[in-house]
């Protein structure tokens, strides 16, 4: 992709976001009895205090990890939706280490996070293996595996980690040395945000500066060409799923150790599904994932603040997300402008 084509995609994505926000404003005007206040809180609310800014950054961390995970898997044109299950199951693996092991402060969360990442890599690697060995759809198998992760994970919590004195189906409290430290006073922003930033750099280097990353991207562009070029496509496809699962499992572990004192999730947290939207917005480019994750986190926190003080429910964010997916997935959107740009480049 040329520089002008990349700039065009940035312009196209920005226009999609603008259209989505304009539609959101129209919805607020039509539904709310106090549209001015609702718009103000939605657009500016996340910036009106340090606590709200911290809320945005806290929300951004899990979206960064799932967005990166999905970007790697989608780069190989493998529509594995197992990031949700890998995030959840990786967190359960980290909870086991956090509850049962006693290790030094820095080593303890490191071991728990790596263990959660390993579980996530196995979880997402299985649909990839099924795809290359028996041709099963990674989309269908990964969706089904998410439910396996959910119910089997709750079984493990209930029978092996549950605190029977807590009055709910939650794990025992984590050992203090397993928790991630807070880095911004008066907020819950934890060290995981720095790990996420490092993972963005590592993932970008892997995809754009290594031989394996190049193979994954070639497969995503044209798998037949990749085969004719001598690339072991089966191995590269499985690798992309394993790496994506590892990142998602890390994300679940970091979210749990940074934001919770025990495992409390009664449902799939939903970050894996939102990670798909992050990856779509970022065009599967790890460099753009932080921007997309921040935008979605900002919208969610803004909608939450708005819903607490006005008559607008925060569920309307789902409408904005749906519009974004539809417009970005619509290949004919701005296709004429893209064609003119390509012709102009060819003629010059």
C-alpha cells in the first residue's frame, strides 16, 4: 500500500467516525429532553476530571490488547473471534497463579500474565489448527470455543478457586504480590497500560519488520500467491492465531490483576468483541490500535457519564459502533474517490 493510499484510508476512517458521531447527535436530539446537556456530557464529560480521564485510560487497556490480538489474526485473513474466550480464560489462568502461588512482587504478576498468555495462545491456536488440518471454519469454531471457555471457566472458579464465604461465585482474594501497581494517583490506572504500550511496539515490529510477519501479511493479501512463493501457509496461519491468542490472554490477565482483588466475572466481559471493532478501525495496523482503542474507550465513558445525569441510556453507543462497522465494511463507500486517486497515481 502506497503512502497516498494509507492517507486515503485514514481519511476514510476519519469520515466514518465523523458520520457516526453526527448520527449519534441526531439520535440525542430526537430522543433526549435535554439534548444540550446530554451532548456536552457525552463529548466533554470524560475530560472534566482526573478520575474520568483515568476511567478512559482504564477502559483503553483491555481494548488495546484485544485490538492487537484481533489485528494479528485478521492480518492473515483468518477471522478468528476467539479473543473474547482467550481474554476470559487467560484471566482465569492468571487468577489461579494469583490465588495459589507466593512469589516476589515483580515475578508474581509476570508469571501470572505469561501463564494467562500461554492459555490464550492454546485457546486461539486450536481453531487455527482445525482450519489447516481439516478445513473447518475458524469463524464458527472460535465462536463455539468462546462458550466452552465461558462455561468451563466458571466450572473451574466454582470448584477450585471459589471463596465459599464471599456470598457470590468469586475466587479467593489474590495474594498482594500478584497485583499490578497503580501509576496515576487518585485513579485506578495501573502498570498494565505501560505493558500495553510495549506490546503495541513489539506487535508492529513483528508484523512489519520480521520475516514471519511478512509471511502473515502476504497470506492475508493473497494466500494462493503465498503458496506459489513457497511460504508454508499452514504454519504461518497457526502462528498468527497463537500470537493473537497470547496477546488476548495477556490482556485478560493484566485487566484482572490491575483492576480486581479477586476473579469476579460472571459473564464474558465483552472486550474481545469490541477488540474486533478496534482492529477494523485500525485497519489491522498495530500502530493505529491505540488511537482506535482510545476513541472507543472515550465514547463508552462519555456515554456512561451522560446516562448517569440525563435521560439518555448508554446503550446508544452500540448504535455508533454498528454504524462504524457498516460503513467501514462497505467497500463501495468512497470507492469512486479511491479509483480516481489510483488512476491519478498511475498517470503521474
